[in-house]
């Protein structure tokens, strides 16, 4: 079968054929050159995410930044219970169902304003440029980032996830962007300590774990995680939804006739923005008649799991009317994405505003569109679109 290389740029465009090969021929796959194993079937991936004792997050969610010190940049995403539980609980206060619901009017206002700006230049614009502005505004408001600083933070976030051809480690541009973000958020924490406000940064400064206040080195990784994930995941979701609707006219018509929620949920299954996550195996395990030793690096292929025909009928068909309950775009278990409900709401509201203002007869210039190249993230970097107003 074809070799599975998560750094291959061709895979970032069309991973689905090799995922099918993995599920059918090598549900437990071994890559000796890059030193990792991979699980691709839905049942295996979901079970592994739930078993945090055996499949540890302690070395972080990516192969390229694999390290026992991964928590220094990825915060609670690179922690196991009970520390993960403690840190997550502190941050989750900003993502309660009530607080998320209360943000809906603000999100709708932002979506309308940014769409106005996009359309002011004419009927053709970069959909990704438009789609990214609402999530970055929302997460920045929660964190306490002033509006003037947000474009720069968006640029740094994009540089953190961008990978050039042949990159299998950490590129220099990523190091520089990470350092810039760490410096910015360090300054923000220092500022909020002197002058606290009603934002998540101030809340983290005031929080305690085991009777001790969090230090700057505890808080900054949380802000970096939220600032990047809160922007990139929703932006990629929106771009994938827009492209899938364009490629599937009947589904696009169903979306324009009111099934926006189905459009969002099927996109999360069909083109999951998060494609994979790495885990450290803490003990020997036998899977698919093979023994995987303790200490191994295991990739859990979310994108493949969400197209497993053992769970989803006709999985390569984009169908916004299907039942997506079993899909795991935001992971399952203790590491279920903290911002999942916010991302879903942002995507729904932005797509509602697009449907309200535009006809379904839009066009994407795929020849000019570009992909965001990253092993863990699936989506577009640019998506030139021409629209027609209602």
C-alpha cells in the first residue's frame, strides 16, 4: 500500500484515498522512518481518545513538537489527569453554555460588519480572509486583546501552523511566531496583573490550583493555545463548509433552504479541520494482531475515523441531512475540545449571515485557491470567491 506520511503536501489536499487504504489494509499502521504508529478506524480512534491512562497526552498532540515538556507551549492539551482536569476547569469558566449563548449577538454583529467590509471591494474576495476575522475577534475579546493588535496575532497564528515542503520538524518561521506570541501574551499578563479587567486573562491570574496562584509560565501557554486554536479551527471549518457547498449544488440548495446546522455538522465530519492527534503509549498493547510497545508514538487519525464506512453510510458523500452523532471532529473523552460549542455557534452564525445576504450562485476559483499545509490541520489558506447579492 501507499506510504502514509503526514508531512506530505499532497496528503493535505486529498488524504481520503490513503485513509481508506489504512482502514482496509493497515488499521494499525507502522512508519519506521518517522517512528510512529497510526490508528485509522473509528472504533480504535474513539477508544484511544477515551483511554487517557494508556494513550497519554504528556508529550503533546503533534509529532513535530513531541517532547515531555510539551505543556510549556500546549498547556493542558499536553497534560493528563489530574493536572489536565485542574487546568481545564479554570479555562472552562470562560466557555460555559451561558457565556457562549450570551456572545451570539456580538458574533452576529461582527459577522455582518466583516461581510460588509468584504463586499465593499466588489463581488470577489478571499473567503478565508473574511472568515478568519470573526473568530480572531471573538477569542481576542475573551482573552482581552485590543482590536489594534488582532491582525498581527492572526498573522503569527497562521505562521505557527504553516509548513513548507519537506518540513518534518519545527520551521524557523514557526519558532519566530511562537516566540512573538509568547512575548505578546507575557506582556498582556503583566499588564492585567497591574490592571485587571473582566476578561479570561484576568480570571486566570486570579485563579488558584492546589492553593497556589498560576504563574506567568502557566498562563501564557493557555493564552497561546486559545489564541491559535480559537482562530484556526473555526476558520478552517468555514472554508471547508464553503467549498463543500460549492462542490455539491444539491446540498448547497438544502443549506440555503435553512439547514445551516446540518451544513456545519456534516462539514465537521466530512472535512474535519483537526485531522489527527498524537499520543504516547504508556504500556504494551496488542492491536490488530500486532504488539505496540510502551513508549511508542501513536497517531489517532480523526479525519479517517469520520469517514469510516463501518459507522457512516457512503462516507465520501457530502450529505447535510445525515446523522452525524457518531462523528468525533472535536475528539471524545477528557480532551474533548473546550471551544467546540463556540466554534459551532460562530460557524452557524457566519453561514447564516452569508445565506441571508447572498444567493447560492457563488463561484470559487479553485485554480487560485491555496491549502494550509500542516499535518494536524485541514483547510484552506486562501479561497477566492465571487458572489451575487440577493
